[in-house]
C-alpha cells in the first residue's frame, strides 16, 4: 500500500472545495455509525452467542478490502460521480456506468426515504405524537435546505451529530468498563457460541449481518470535488474513520457480551440500554432514543448529500439530463440535483418503510464488485498526477468478499434488485433517445440556417 506525495495543484471543479481532512473524517464516520448499531448486538447474539466481537472484526476487514479500491480510484480520478466514473473509464460502456451509478442512487434515495420514515415514526414518537408521512416530508425538506445552503454548513451539522452518535456508544463502553473494574460481568462469554454451530460458520453468518454496519464509507467518493488536497486527505480520512468505527463496534460488542448473556441480548428490544442497566448505571431510556434520533437524522443528511453529488456527477458524464448539473452561483451547490432527489425521496415515503438492508445492500454489493474490478482494469491507465495505490491482492480479495456476500442474499432481495436495475435500464434508454432526438433537432436547425444563409448570398 503506497501513497506518493500529492501535487498541490487541484483538479478544476465548479463546486466549492470547502471540505478539510477533519470534516471528511467526520463525514465518513458519521455515515458508517448509525442507529442500527443500537439494535445490532441483539441480532448478532443469535448468530454467534457471546463472540460478538469476532463478526464485527471480520466485517471491518471485509469493508477495508473495498475501501482500499476506493482510495486508489478516488485519488486517481477525483471527480464527482464515484463508482460510475470508475466504471465508465474501466469498461467504456455508458450503460454499465449508468447502471452502477443508478444502483448507488437507488440504494441511497431509498435509504433516505426509509430513514425519514424512521425519524418521523418510532424515534420521534418517543417524544411527540405526530403523523409520520407529513413529518417525514418536512424532515427531507429541511435536509434539502441545509444541503443546498453549502457543503461546509452541512458537514458542520454532521460534526455535531456524529459527536452525539459516538457519545452513546462511548457511554456503553465506559459504563461496562467501570462495571468490570468493580468485579462485575462475565468475560468467559466472549468465547461462547451457540450449541451445535461451528465457530467459523457462526462468525461468517454474523459478519454478513455486521458488514451492513460498515456500509456508508462509499458515499464519500461523491464528495471528492469539494475536498481540499484530495489525494492526501481522502485515504487518511477513509481508513481513519473505518478503523475508528471498527474499534468502537468491537469494544461495544465486548462490553455487551461481558455485561449480559446472549439469551438476554436477544430478547431485548433495546440491547444497549439493557447492557447499561445491567452494569448498574441509571441512564434514562429517552436518552438513547434521542441519540438514535440524531443518528437517523445524520444518516439521512449524509445520504442526501451523497445522492445529490452523484446525480450531479452523472449529469456531468452525460448519463443523466444536463439540467441536473446546474449549480447555485454563490453557494456552488448542485441545486437541481438536490431538489430532484429530495422529491423522489419524498415520493418514496408514501410507499412505506423502504430502508430495510435486504432491499438496498444487494445493489451496493454490485457497486463494490464493479469498483474492485475497475481498480485492476485501470492499472494500465496512467495519469499525470500522483495518487494512492493499494496492494494488488486487496481488490482481488475484495472481489471475493463481494461474491461471498452476494451468495448470502435471499431470493426476494435478488428480485428487488433486478426490478430496480430494470427500471434503471429503461430510464437510460429514454435518456439516450431524448439526447439523440435533441441532437437531430439541433442538426436539422443548423442545416436549415445554412441553407437560408446560402440562399440569401445567392
């Protein structure tokens, strides 16, 4: 793994370069950490018993494989559009590039709609009794306004919310640490697995679930045109955020196992709250609800930032209508892309809860597979500037990890993914037909003008 000295000259962009290293680190960490971790320990304990730390550690390693490919390609081609840009360069096929980008868009907008519903439903319901759908739409409108105001303002809000998210997990670790120091807990649970299940199979099954907790790092690729000194900043922020999230997750897993047996974690609807209570700390349940609410809001904000920049990048590649590439002159934010993706997310909230991992992760795995293949294909493509370079074995292992995770999906997930990709294919064909028709009209108009001019001269 190497990283040459970055050149000071940055790629030209119509977007404002306002993201520093710490802001990018917080962006990635905030997107990886989420409300899901507050329920994950109960689900994992069904698979691995007390060995909660093992699948979390394996999931981190699997995520780092694809993250290595992202680090190389993002610093090699620092343009908004992320995986679709890499696919276009690697495969020279507009349809492949479109479908990769569309998979990210579909997963992102669907996830944002589901997060908005979660925010307005169970989490907000702890404090206020309000109608879910109208509140979800208002929430998305507020997110859009913050997104359009400026990337620095958006990431400033993310910085605060990420600190709050992290604080809840630190509370769990600290409380159990004090509990253990006082002679409480049972460390022997850390090596206990369910009876009749081989350790390797239990850990692998848990890692498939835990992997979802690390998804989110890929969204940062679409922010690269707004990052200062991206070739230095991006790899440091990416790996730093993943290692930080991984360390926190593993420590939370260890704390959960020591504080409570697997059977009690499985039965609890709020396992981390149960862990804190078992450690003897009197922390009100509403506090964890508030932290989860902030986590959901932060996830929605970061997801909508990503999908708007991806939409902008695909418009710049002529994969989507050029109007989606329009930028506010003063704020230099892609306002048409922000408005469009927000309206789509609002429309999806009318359908119901669309944020289940089973519906979206399969699309992201196709994206990850494309990125890992692209980094190998593009090794023969030399660029003038220096960039991060990952060891060749890493993307090879990344391809294997994606295939492994894809084999674990249920048939209904394959069906959902196929339907979304089919919709994407239709949209691509319609956009291509529209561009050809527009080009034909332009050519016809130019020909008519030339004939008129020649006639006047005659």
